[in-house]
C-alpha cells in the first residue's frame, strides 16, 4: 500500500507535507487501521526514494495531530482512537520561501506583452540578425540598476541565464580553484561547485559583516579566486554589512588579487532609512562582480539575473550569440507598466507584512529574539527559554512551515530558524500573527 503513495518533487508543497497528507488519507479511509505499525523511517525513505528527514517530519506532523503514537524502541503506530475528522489534508502556511508567490505574475501579462511585440516587429520578433536586441536589453538593465544605485556601463552589463551556471563560468575563468563564501547561505551554488572539485571556504558572519580576521587568514593560506557575499539583507540572517566592513573586504581583495561577487538581490526591501553603498559603488580597483537575481523576485517563471562585470572579466566572459523570444519578452516586461506597478506594490505590501509580523515577534521576548530589524522578506529568529525542536513541533501542529538553521549551513548550533513572509497572503499573515500572539510556554 505504501508504494501507492504519490509524492511529486515538482509540487511546491513541501515533500513532508505531501507525505503526511498521503498517510492521513490512508488512515482516514481505513487502509491503515488503528494500531497498524508504520514502516520504519529507513524503509519508507528507501521505498519512496526520499530523504529520511522527510519521513521524520511527516511522522512528527501525524504525531502532533494525535493520528499516530511513537513508541521508543518499538516504532510508530496508528493511534487506537483516531480523532473525528482530524485526518484532513494539511494546507500549510509556507514561511519557508524567500520569494513571492508565482500566482502574482499572471500569464495575461505575457500574453499582452507578446501581442505588443508582434505589433511592433511582426515576424521579426523571432529573429535578431544584427544583435540589436542584446544592446536594447543591456540598456534596459542599466536603467533598472540605476534605480538601485548602480551606475554601470552597458558594455559591462550582462543578462545571465541561471545564476548557478554563471558562478561556475566565473570559476572556470580563473586559474584558482578556491572560493570564500558566507558560512550561512543558499547552499545550492556551493554544492555544485564542491561536487565539481572546487574548494569552498566558509567565512563566519559577525553583526556587521564578514569576520575579516578569519577571511584574511584564508586569503594568506589559499589561492582564492572569489569572495562571494550578500551585503544587504543577507539570506538567511538579514545582516547588512557596515561600510567599514565592505571597504576592508575590498582592500583585501586588492591585496590578495581576488574578486568580490556581490549579490544585491534584496536591496529594494531595506526598510530603514540607511545610506546604501554597494561594494560596486565603493570599489576603486575594478574588483567587484555585481549580481542581481531579478527574476527570482519580479518574474519567477523565468530564470535570469543581471550582472555587471569588471573590465578584465567582461572581455573574457562569453555571452549568448542570440537573444530568443524569452529574452525579448523579459525586456518588454522590464520596460512595462506591469513591472512598475508590481515592483511598487510588492515593496509596499511587503513593508506592511514585515511591520505587522515584526511587532508580533518583538512582543514575544519570552520565546524569540530577532537577529535583525532592517527589513526584508524574512526574519532570522533565535529561540529563548524553549527547545527549538519543541518549537518546530508547535509550528507544524499549526501547519506553519519554517526553515531550520541547518538548511543554510554545513554545521549548525540549531538555535535559529528563518521565518519568511513574502509568499503569505493577508489571511495567512493574520493566522501567523495569531499563532505568535497565543503561543504559550507552559503548553510546549
């Protein structure tokens, strides 16, 4: 019967929620009668070809709903008395996504833009023999980057398809095989590089940026190609690097002949009135590769990012010889009122959600400690006076999915979690705030 369980990795619903829903269905229909022993975690993970943690979390959800009982040393069993109608499908509040819900970006936008393109260029919309489209795209990117304080040259601007592939191309350009990264980060980039044989060095984070003493020690000991940082609203910690920290990083990059890859994707969501000076602006030695994952925020159905390159790298990095219909569509979107309205509305709505949730968390000093209050799409929260495993159980019981600390680092103290608000609608924000307001230590 367990082989009939259906789990889809293409479904945005977390795998453990999908598995929990399937098991709930089997319990509710009587396929799994009371007192039935569930498969061991190892057996079920092997049978379904999923991670063991997925099974662990699914079993925890069922346990929190009193649908199963775990007996240490014996196994997990269907509860002798299944609560009436407790076994209903879960609709989780996803506080684990650092980007906006794709449903915001209607397909009607593309339909309208495609019609505009056809009206403008007819059949020529499918060809670009003079490579005119590339130059227009670079100009459009530059105009957007100017809005976030980056005064770049079209000649050094690039439209990048798949940011992880771009990082790999940068590594291939260098004779060095070492990259320094933040200890907390999106692990996707570095996992790919590590699997390909590149050496990854993790640099600890302080409240004002990288641990400079540790960084310099590594630069002295290794031949480092790049230092990869996210100076504003660092994901997941929300740290904003101080200007002094960024200047020291730039000095070290010049001293040890390395480049800085600066990811500034979340700059639009710094809500405090602070003077933002990216490393690209502070750089006097042409050492910064500026990266903005535009599509992850503002057109998630595509996978493009914007890059501004130092002169030396701009000459070496090849770019696509042809711009297809997709790239042209992106340019039209970037220049359209659709984007202008979406951009403004997302900043405004995120600010409202951020302030509401920030106020709720700030009131719960008995349980939570926020690591930042600058702004952003997420909070990096430390637990106080409570075991974080028990807190995760409470979140799961209320169908709230958060991202534990160990998703962002290779070694973890298991003290923090990331709580994202970007993909939540108004009702989900209200439910989250209600949970935060009513959460009581005696019941945990």
